[in-house]
């Protein structure tokens, strides 16, 4: 069986806007009006919305080719997964992305935050490291040894030095200044809820695996809850792929820019077959 996975932020690449289908170009052109056709800042709202539009465009080209039985989106990719499931329309996803971005900026305020990817140390060891700091959290468990930590920038500096000393294969500060997927954003869900309550959300035509719990989302209520609470929950992508595998998914189609999720799927389930539509 075949499942679709939708990438999130940092999957963007130069020239990806050429993949946007005509029906999605007007809103994308609008969101990029201040930067022309050039994407320069990986943490901007324009990039987030562009990734969503590219994923939706690839989806429309793939609908008749693949029989998707399960869907999942990595963080930002959740919106494209919901669009693919028929739970929201394209404009609704575009609108929620803006509302979420604005809420995160508002709650983060003038604080100095960030996110760091650590590769080569098991996630539970990294989580033990984080307990030594009051403002650091494991935000993403992408695989057993590919982790993202989110929180205060000063504490991240100390954690990065420690990870390098302990033999991490790679330690990389990501180009984002917000403490995504942590309790630091505890006020965001209530703000985003005001927007989500005005959105028409339908039961998914194809089940979606929740990227923060690993459970199947089969109701509009469950989707609404994840849409509002995902910002304070960690992404457990390793569990998402395992859950899809347990339901019989053996081929994972990455629907969006890049091939990061394809590579992760093979790390998590070595026998997985993967296809990145960005390279087809």
C-alpha cells in the first residue's frame, strides 16, 4: 500500500515556485509580493505558504497516479496533508498558516529563541541533556538519532557545545528564531483557535496520521484539536512512519519540495520504498 508524506519548513529549494500549478499561483504571488520571485529568508511566512502551494501542486498531479491509503505531514506539512484528505480547501490552509505564523510571532515577542538539529546522538540522551535547562525541549524526533531541540538561544549555545563534545555527527542551528513545538508557545493555541473556529473542516476522506501523537485522525474534531495544539507538542516523525508501516504502508510518496522525508523513511524502516515527486 502507498502513503503520502508532506514536508515542512526547511524543505524549500531554489526555483521551487516553478512547480506551483496555475490555480494556486494568485495567492502565492500575493504572499511573495514584497520579495518578488526570490525566496531569501527560510523563516518567513512567504516561504511557508510557498511550500504549502508547491505540495498542493504536486498532489494534484499525483492524484490519478497513486492510490494513497494514509497521509501524514511533518509540522507545516500537516496543512497540505489536510488539503489532500479533503478536510480543508486550499485557501483555508493558506489562511491558517498566516494566522499561526502571526500568533507565534506575537507570543515569542522580543525573546531570543531558536532551534538546533542534532544528528548522531540518541533522542533520549538529548532529552536528558535538555532537563539540565529550564528553557530547552526536544521539539522533533525525526529518527532515533536525528533530533531537533527548541528553546532559548543562550541555552542552545550550551547544548550545542555539549553535543559536539559528546560526539554528535552534526550540530546545526536552524534558520528560525521561534521556540516551535514547545510549551513556551502555550498561548498560541487559544489565538489560533479563533481562526480555526471560522474554518470549515470536514472528516478526512483519507485518514491522516497525527504528527504529534502518531494516532489516526478520522474526525473533524480531532483535526481541529491538532490544528490548535500542535505548536506546543513535539513532532514524533519516527512514530508516524512506524504507524504507517504498521497499517501496511510499504511505499512512501513525498509530496512537496525536497527529499528529506524520503530519506528519513528509509532510516526508520529500512525496507521502505520511497519516491520524491520533486525528483520525478
